[in-house]
C-alpha cells in the first residue's frame, strides 16, 4: 500500500494566504516523510463556494509546491471540466507537467452543484456530456502532434493544437463518489478511481467492484492497486487524546455529503468528531488502533492501492497535525506497506 494526501481545503481563514501556507506545509511534510502523491481540492468561484480562503486553481499551488518538494507527485482533485474549455485545461496541465519536472497528475470531474450554478450562466449541454467530451478532447490534444479538427456535440473547431505537449504520459484521477457510470468511465479510460472520504464502506465497495468489472479500452487495466481511498486518520497516544485534540474542529462544510451518517431521528448536531471516531468513520487513536482500523477497512473493501490521508483542515494545531503525520509514517505505514491488493491469495486446495 502507498500513502498520499487528499488536501481537501476547508480552513475558514479570512485571508487566503494563511490557508495556502498551511496547505503547503502539509505537502512539504508529506514529501519529507516519503508519501507518494497529493491531490489538492479545487474550490472555485464557478462551484458557488464562498469561503475567502478557497483555492480556485489547484495548479497554481502545485507549481509552487513543486519548487519546495523533491519527489511527491501532485494533481488537482479535481478540475470541474464543464466550466472550462478543454484546450485550456489540456494546455495548463501540460505546462504543469513541465514545471513540476514530471511530477504532475491530472484530476478531472464534473464538479459539485453544477446544475445549481448561477454565476457562469446556463450550461450549453448536460454537464456529464460536457465532462465526457472534454476528456476525449483533452486526451487527443495531449497525444496529437499535428493540428486536428474537432466536431463534437459541445465543442467544434479546426486546426486545434496545444503548445507545449506534455513532458510525460502522466496518470489521471477521476473523482468517484456517487454514480456507477463515472466508475465505468474511469475504467474504460484507464484512469485512477479516487474514492472520497464521505461515502460509506458499502458504497465504496460497490464502486470498486463496478470498476473492476467494467470494460477497458485504453491505458492501464482496472486493478485494485490503482484505487485511491480517502480517510480521516489521526495518530495520538490514545483515542481519548485524539478526541481532545480534534474537538471543536469544523465539520459543517461536509454536512451535505454526510447526511447518510446521521443516526435515525438525529440531525447535523450528531455529526461530531466523537461520533465519527466511535463509529470508525474517522480512524483515530494510538498507532495500534489506527492500524487495526485501516486494516479492517482494507479487508472490508477487498483491498486498495493507495490510502489518501485527509488534510487541508485546521483540525488540531499545526504542530499536532505534523506530529500525527510523522507518527503515522513511522508507526503505522510500515505495517501497511506489504499489503498487495493485486496479489492472488494462495489456493486452499
């Protein structure tokens, strides 16, 4: 198993620079500790976010982070394709691939609340149709050395060509959180399926099973080792200490995606760190407890390749979050490293 970050930014600072500096600090720590990748949320104006410290362009932060790190790969998690011209996305990704010296990862999705968006104006087509056509156009722009014509349902043009072409053939991740069609599309294109931290284990297992059973037409074939799973993880001396240090953190930004976690007859006030930890949704506590929680998750899902630790939030202090990451990589990650989800179990016969 590999370890990475999902920097799911939501710090609620009044000045964006403060949040960006915190995000960069966590990425630098992850790089120092040997984590392999980081996906950075893109919360843009077009997605109706209102926080003053939101990050509308993950690519800009990635390019700065690349100058401050040595080996970690980074990508937007995700770019909402219906809001941008595909050639713009293709070009900016190619530039980032050069500026990061080949440490860039593409990250695509439809976006959140696209149909309710009021700032961009009416969409020219169904957002999911736009997403799929944009992906095909971007892939062609990345691989076609000569100018080409495009006559799609959404976009049309002649003599299209991007400069520069990508430096490498980098991986692309797709946000998979709700529909089977997205998971099937991810498998078809040979992309990396990224599971959010809010679905239930049963929902994630269903998506992984669908991904593995789906048709494949290009790139890498579906495999458990390609699945990314996000989880809130916090290492302390005990579960009680973890609860004390995380207590008071703001979960309100995720309420809309966590309604399925509310007990019968409950409300948003039940969505506390104590509830999340006690029910194993957040995996927190001493190293043994964290390892056991993650191993149970791994077994319930049937195995996955990369665990993405959820960061980008001012839960606990910077020193406490850094200590948790350090202890995780020193005391938990080595015990997970040997897990190989693609290994065929030995026959019992």
